[in-house]
């Protein structure tokens, strides 16, 4: 069984999330997704619109996701060390992070037209 790991904020789920997670799941037998805690998100981004528990449950309900875990830090090193997945999936938006830092790493496309930030800006008329 090939276990894959990736992580998301999961704030305002959109088509880009679905495509990314489906792509991850197609390359492994079991996909574990780390959902960043509010504190972890705010290491790099603004506070999420939805709380951690809501985001954790939403991501966990997606059919491409087999299990969700809390990710306490923005970068996934601690969870990867604990879970020891066969594959770590990274988004191409994390250019500085993915040169096989975690063993077998597969970089998948980021969907720049599908982002929570852009959706929030559109809602607020920016």
C-alpha cells in the first residue's frame, strides 16, 4: 500500500483544492491530508475565514481524502516524520520547499486562478 501525504489550509474550498487532492489520490492508495491549524496558517498567511475544526471536517469529507490530521506548523516536517508516508505531495506554489526534502516528493500544479485569496477579494470587491 502506497501512502501519500499532503497539506492544505482548506479555507473556502474550491475547484483548485479538488483538482489538487484528486491528483494526489490518483498517485497513491491512501491519502492523508494535513489541515493547518489556525496558528500554523498565520505563520505565512492571514487568519482563515473558517475555524480549524470546520476546515478539518470539510476536508475529511472529500472522497479523495482517506484521513485528515492536524498540522501544527506551516511546513509539514513534523507530520511527515510521524506518518512516514511513501510519497509527499507538494504544490508548485511552494517552489522553495520541494527539492525532495522528504524522500519521494511529487510536485503537482498549483491552480493560480483558483485561490481562496482571490475568492475573498472578489467577495469584498477588491
